[in-house]
C-alpha cells in the first residue's frame, strides 16, 4: 500500500491564481518500505515543507529527477500504478526527469558535488575541473529545461532551486522567452577571487541570469554575485542599483531572502508532554554528566565536525573540572557516501571520536556520544531541548537551519547557541555566542562562556533569537520571494 499525507491547503495571495512549478534536483516525496507495504511520504527538510503546500494549493507541478525511486528499485511509473490501484492520489503531479547512471555520476556526484560545492564553500583545494563532468552537467540541465518547456505556460511561476540547476534559466529562456523564471541559490555565492577559479564561470553567470529574479540567503552573497557578473560579463551586464542589474536588454532582480524554518511547528513539538518526557530520559541516560552539549549536521567537510571534535578535546584540557560533568552529543547524518572526500571525512571523524573518548573516558563516562544516522524531527527536538548548548561551527554554510531549530525548540527560553561567523544565520542570530571556527581557542572560550553565563543572560539572548526566528520564519521567506517575483514579472511585461 502507498500512503501520502493529506493535502494541506495554504492560500497564497501573491500567486493570484497562477500555478507554481518547482524545479529541483531533489524529489518532494520518498519511498518508505515497511515490511510488505510501501509508503510515499514527504521528504524531510524545511524547503520541502514550505513549498509543498503552496504547490498543492496552486494546483502546481514539481519537476525533479527520479533518483529516490531508482535507489529504491521502483520507478515512478510503478508507484503511480500502485497508487492508482489503491485509490490514492498524489497531492500534485510530479514530472520526473530521467537520468542515466552516467548522468548521475558526472552531473550530480561529479560537477555539482565535487566542483561547485567545494568551490562555493571556499575549499578550492578540494576542487579540480573535469571536462567530462561539465559536459554532463550541461546536458542534464538541458534535460530539466526541456521538461519545463514541455510542461509550463506563460501564466506559471517557475521557481528553479539551487546549484545543481544553475544553467536551466538561460536554457529555458532561449527556448521559450516569455516564461516567468525565478532562481534561488541555497549555498553561499563566493567572492570574485574564489569564483573566478571556475573555468566555466561566465557560462554559470549567464545561466543564472536567464531568470527574472535571483535569490540568495544573505546580502553578501547577492553582492558577490552582482560583482562577479559586472566584472566577468562587462559587455552584457550593467548594475542599476543594489538589487537590480540589466543583463543584455532584460532587467534582473538580485536580492537576499534568508531562508528559515517552520518555527511554529518546532515550538509546538517542544511543548508536548511527550517531548519533556524524552528530554528527561535523555538527561537521565547521560548521568553522572549534568550538562549536555550538542552538534547536529550532515557529515560534510564544510560543517566543521572534525574541528568541533578537536575543540571538545581542547576544552577538556583547559577546563578539566568539566570532565564527568559534561557530555557532548554529535549527530552526524550520512551524506554523499559514494564521494571519496566524504568517505575520508567519516574515517577522520570516527578516528577523532575514538581518540578523544579513549583519552578522557573514566568511570563509565565518555566525553563524546556519537550517532551516525538521521532522526525524525520529533526526536531531534528532544535532543535540542535537552542540550544546555549547541555548538554550530561550520567552516562555511549558506544559512544553517540547525541553529534556528535549536532556538525554536527551546520554548523554555533556556540554552545557549555557539555559532560560527561563517554561517548565513549569523547575520540574524547576533545574540548567539559568535565564533571564528578556525580559531579553536576562541571556540573553547565561547563554550566556557556559554556554560558560565547566568540564567538571566542566557534567557535574554534566547528570547531575542526566538523572536527573530518567529518573525522571519519559512512562510515569510516564501512570501517575500514570491512577492518580488511577481513585481519582476510585471516589470518585464510592462517593458515588453
């Protein structure tokens, strides 16, 4: 049997009756196998949660690759037939882009995750240009563009997501110039001095500039993009103001729209009696430790997990009085396990955890509790709320929603957030204990400051951060982008 979540209607006055088409590498649903049955459930993550209801309410469409279904040995057609037999309707149509094994190897694991990802996260030493990967990336982006052209009309709002599909806007614009195209970049956009390392830099810029509006998480990312476009495409780009440029004869809006979380949902979970029971069980299970620190990340080199382990080691060296009093829980969600860099990272983190625990453990206490798996949000909220502090120290991160989730989960206004200055969320969460993640001693001192702070100080910091997140939630991100998308489209119509 296949089950899907019920349709959640969410009105969007910004769309004004227009259909919303989302285009992403990732699928909005995934197959869950339960004994002799199958269940189709919404994929995890704030982006899917935010966009899914609006696609439903606009009778929209989601264009994505069929990767989840390939990995589970079920084609999308198989699932559709099974759903029909069980009288179950999908919440909205999915248009699956078929990719070959070669496509996946070179487009996804190759160019997107071994070239764009390291370069955009300021790891040029991990970057090496491969012509074959660029060719496959271009070909796959053409496939997505063709799917848009075949399924969209000039009345639709087409919103293309992220670094996997940076060429799609221009490919679509070439095929059908009157379509309404938005693009959002969910990773940092690097400074000119880093971006120009990319041999295909001009092609990437032209690809993104096919959109009517381009969104980034922070003003700096938007600024860097405009500077790169102006410097690398001098005969094609003219900057009009801080948020607008002319690309050839067409105006493009470029602006920051910081993504966020479903604050109300996480806050509500944190207030449930069963969450408090889980928190009590967690704290009891780590006795004699009375204090809990927490890290939650995908296992990715940009997240600074290995560096975090070194900081934990240094902390117990500098402040031995916290031995047996503090335990640090690290949840590492498996990510891109087929990529060699990620396999090596797992080995390094495993070794670091073993080394540190071997050095400091005593009388049944170990400083680090390491969990290599994912958790549903209900369980994560219990971990968030149980933690006296969260250490969020990515070496570079486009936004980092873990920091926001940690604050949202603290409906008790307790806890302390130690946050890397290299995250997009640092622009908003200024009441956190901000640190340079490359400066291990400063991270250690921030940990000590967070643990030593008075309850009143921690409460004041947390109340303000929760207020910021509540006012700038995922719904605001969505509505702000769509409102400006509407304005950009209207401007194009007025000047046609």
